[in-house]
């Protein structure tokens, strides 16, 4: 029988929650100013255009995963098939330039991305430092969640642990409590979603690090240091103190945050939240979607696949050997993980900025060499096979190589890192869903019989 390793230092020992209330960064105050302006803008736009047609739906789309149907409003980011993601109108290279950095650092602080995604504004250095402090002050874990993580069997996949722990944190939901007490009006929903979202974002690194240390280590998790930023605390809690690794995590947590509203994790979070399930339950649903191999779990799959490639072709591989391996993957009915995308039609800019980080920091890392070679080889093969609409690499083709370089070898944990970052995008979206009063989501479905009858009448 598996015996769980219990943290010798309880993971719940952090700053008191009353400190959180006192350490406001000004982010909520800024949102309070912005929200009425956006509400008025949306009201005016809708009064003029509610009946304007923005697209049509084909039978192919109904059977084909609703590709390209414009049926969702997401304020935080927009994905262009050719150019890639823009957070509130800014490309990733622009964010790398404009968002505040840590002292002596070169990569953006994800707290800055959080501010931007929530407000649409690039924050100042002071505002970002204040958000770091506010998140540190909200990071307390309730003891039942810490105990629960400590008792999970190490054979339970880290994403299953992550989803379960997030759902268990729902005891802390201020929205759920106020709603149950009938003490909140619809106009105030966004504020409670904001409080829940900020608390959840603050606690996720503690949850994730506790899962990491209980699954792979001695169960000890370092305490939050209120002087450190969100990523540095996360790295410390996982036991990584290398400065370059912390910089990598700042970049990683910034670029994985948001990818507009239709991807599985964002859409699931939004959908469940539309039933007024609180941010904890909504985000747990989103993370269940991220755990799928065609979505976030692809970063784990990539590392697994690269390990198999290495084993098969060795270090002095030829192009022909790599081509054979890729073709064999396809012929055996598997996808090439890390390649293709439902929306993108060019190399994912999230791949490109990770590649640039690797060019700067990884030197002649063997796995990076292999990944670079595959970048030259895989697209042509996918094009020749003629099935994938997009033969180019996505975000997951690169992330594991960077983590592995710094000794982060536990690939089954990689999707948890993705999940911690994704909170910075989908939870602000959820806050805006409530601010704009979006209703419960309920698209129309049809049976094949009903569809046939419908098209016969056209
Ligand atoms: N390798 C092999 N075949 C691929 C492929 C790949 N990387 N990408 C797409 N295809 C295949 C599809 O499986 C599909 O085959 P089918 O007709 O036999 O079912 C066909 O090409 C058409 O698919 P598509 O329209 O190009 O893609 P999609 O929108 O249906 O799916 C995605 C997109 C990402 C699921 C798909 O490209 C894929 O499976 N990629 C590998 C897994 C991966 O990297 N996922 C991570 C995506 C990013 C993320 O969410 N984190």
C-alpha cells in the first residue's frame, strides 16, 4: 500500500488572510473605475448592433468542433491565425519589452500580465511590485487542502491532484458564501469573483509546489517571502533557486497565461462560470480540460516523445533517421505532439520566444539541438502527409526542453506549470464575464436527424 509522504513543515503556514485585506495593490480600485466605462461602451455597441450578423455556421462546423464560429466574447486576448496571440492588443515581443521586470531581470513579470489582462493597461513597476506583495499576502492555504495534498498517492497524476486541490479550495469562495446567504446583488458579482480569483491565483503556486514536493521530494515547502515576486516564490517553494530558471519561469508563466476564449481550458472555465459556479469550481473545470493530451498535456507528451526519439536515433543522428522516426509516429496512428493548432497557421510566437530564450541561455544543450532539428524536419513531413491544417510547432514543442535543461525532469508535472499560468488569463476573463453580466451559456445542439430535416427545407 502506498504511504503518503507528509510535509514536515505544514504547507498552510503563510501570512494571515487579514494581511491580504490590508495589502491592496490598487488593482481592484483601477478595475472599479474601468468597469463602468466598458459596461457603457458595450451597452451602446449592443444597442446599435445586437442584430448584426457576424458569421454563419456550416454543417462541417457543427460536426467539426465549432472551428471558427464567432460565438464568444473574451476581452483579455485575441488570437490571430498568422500573427499569434495578443494580450489586450500587445504581441508577446511587445510585452517582453513593455511589462516591468524583476530587479536585474530581463523577462516580464507575470503579475504585470495579470494587471494588463484585467485592466487593458500596462502597469508601472510600482503597481507590479504591489501586486506581488498582495499575492504573497493572499497565499495562505487552508489546512484541509494542505493535508489532502500530503495524503495524495504519488501515483496520482499531478494534474489530477491539481484539479482536486483547486476544487477543495472552494471552501474559501467568498462568492459562494455570499450567494448562498443571498447577500449579494448581481452588480456586485464581479467584485466577489475578483476576490476569489486573486486568492486563487495567489494560492496556486503553493498548491502546485506542495504537489511537486509531495510527489517527487521530501514534502517540505519553503515559506512565501513577501519581498519576492510570484514566480520567484513559486520556484523557491519547488526547490529551484537558480536565477536563470526563475527568469525562465517568469517568461513561461507570462506566455502561457491566455489564448483567447475558445481553447478548452478557457472555454470550460467560462462555461462553468456562466452557471455562477464560483471561480474555484470554474477553474477546476478548466484545468480538467488542460489535462487532455491534445491541449495542455501535450507538453508532457512532447518530452516523452523526444525521449523516445533520442533513444532510437542517439546523439549523432542524421536527418534521414529523424524523418523515419516522424513518419513512423504518423504511420502508427499517433500525432506529432507539439505540432499543429486549431487556430494558428504559423509558428506559435510562444514557441519562438522560448526558442530565443534557449538560444540565449542553453548553449549546446543536446535536447535543444534535437528540437531545433525537428523544427526543420517535421513541418515538411506534416505538409507531405497532407492532414494537419497547421504543420508548425505550438507552445508545447519547446517548453519541456527548457525545463529539462535546468534539471526539472518530472515531465508529468509540466502541465501543472501551464495551469498555474493559465489562471492569469482565464480568471480575469471570468471577472469580466460577471462585470458584463454575461448569461448562462446555452448554445443550440441538433441531432443528425434534425439537421437532415433542417437542410432538406433550405
Ligand atoms: N500530428 C499528426 N497529425 C496531426 C497533427 C499532428 N501534430 N495535427 C493535426 N493532425 C491531424 C489531426 O489529427 C486530424 O486528423 P484526422 O482527420 O485523422 O482526425 C487532421 O490532422 C486535421 O486536424 P487539424 O484540423 O489540423 O487540427 P485540429 O484543429 O483538429 O486539432 C490539435 C488541433 C492541436 C489538437 C492537433 O494539431 C494536434 O493533435 N496536435 C498535437 C497535439 C498538440 O500539440 N496539442 C497542443 C496544442 C496546443 C495546446 O493547446 N496546448
